[in-house]
C-alpha cells in the first residue's frame, strides 16, 4: 500500500497533516513579516524587548513550578522541587516536536529515573493539559468581557472557544476519573487511578497557579504590542486575546507548540483592534520571542548540570542505571 492510498483510506489522518502544514505555513509567514520589526526593536528598543522576554521567561519558570506542584500532589514524592523544575525545563522545548510525544516521554523517562511512578506522571500530563486550556480560556473570557463596549475584537473566535470554559469542571475527581477511564479505555490504556486524582482544593490551587502563567504571558504580549503601535489597545484586551489564542493552540491536538493555531486566532481576535498587518506582525513577534524564552531555560539547565550524574541524556534515561525507589 502506497502512502497516498493509505491517506485516502484514512481521511482523519490526512486532515491532521493538512492542518499541521497550514499551521506551520501560517506561523512562518507571520514570523517573516515580523523579522524586520524585531531587528529594529533589538537595536532601538532593547529594554522593552528585554522586558517582554523576561515576562515570558517568568511564565516558563512558573509553569515548571505549577507542574512540580501537580506531581507532588499526585505522587507524594521525595524528589525536591528544584529537581522537578529541572526535569520540566529540560523537556519543555520538545513541545515543538510534532505530536508533542517526545515532550511527555522525556519527562516520563527522567522522572522514572528519580523514582516517580509512571501512572502519576501520566496523570500529571493529563491534568496539565486540562488546566492549561481551562485556565487560559477562563482568564481570556473574563478579560475580554471586561473590555466589552470599550474595545472591539473578533467575537466569532470567542464564540468558537466557548466550550473550553467547561474545562475547569473536568478537573473534579468525580468527573475526571470515570471520563479518563472511558476515553483512555478506547486506546487500550487504563484511566487515572483514584489515588492519582486531585482533590477539590488542590484542583482550585492548580487552576489559580496556571492562571498566573497566562497573566505573565499576556503581559509580555501587551508590552510588545505597546512598542509596535502608538495607540495600543488596553492591556486587558491583549491579555484576554493572547490567553484565548494560547488555549486554542494547546487544545488543537498534534500541532507542535500550537504553531500557527495560536497566531491565527490571535490575528483574528485583534483584527478589529489593530490593522491586519500589525496584528500579524504582533503575532509573529511574540512567537519569535517566546521560542527564545522556551529554549533558554533548557540550555541553562544543561550547562549548569554538565558533568553531574543525574543529568543524563534522554538516550541514557531509556536504560536507567539506578533502580526506581
């Protein structure tokens, strides 16, 4: 059977591939449009650009803290927060690999090497996805609602994202445990065990922590837009638009890092508040800066951990030299 005939028999796979190519093409166009502007900002406005990058770096670090909190609640591990944060930051750039499987596998292998249970790690990945989408959508909708009457934005995108508001309710133990068993059962995998489910208080704490991630990301975008245009829209609108766009990027499966999806939604949401060209440049600029913010912490962890026995490569982690605790 040829690859072409295989795709014809599986239209869903063909649709995913086409969406992936379209998404990557869109983000490349946006970043190409933004490249001259970014070069000018590096030369003429380095402090403002540095402030945006700093906020994005803070968001990545806070994301690592959020995940470390999840793992400690699910596994009750003795592994320290610093080690969990290092594991997260090391794996974080792998989100840009298609399918994002290497991102989760890298964390899983590194965590198992330190004695963390695989079932708890699988639960943490599922919680991370739900909380990231739910917190971004909730923050985005609230922020956009606060600007009604004062600012304009693409309401069609907001309506399309409305179902994601229900994501926080999925975190509840009574909902998530049976739901995970049904969905993962279709794939022949066990669902989340009751002892790997967050309580109500833990779920609310995690949701609040993830909202902090999106506030930092939104502020970074607002700082960047304020440099790009003289009459910038309100920061509340920009935080809301960026949060909704991030939720869309995470919610679309198999698209690495939400490439293209986030930029398309962001451009559409801001098409009334900014000119289409400016919105595209803003979307491409924040993507370029965020890629730097995603890669830099992992590079620092690799440099600082060079020569230490517990910072082995992913290939070494596949065959751990230490027994699980």
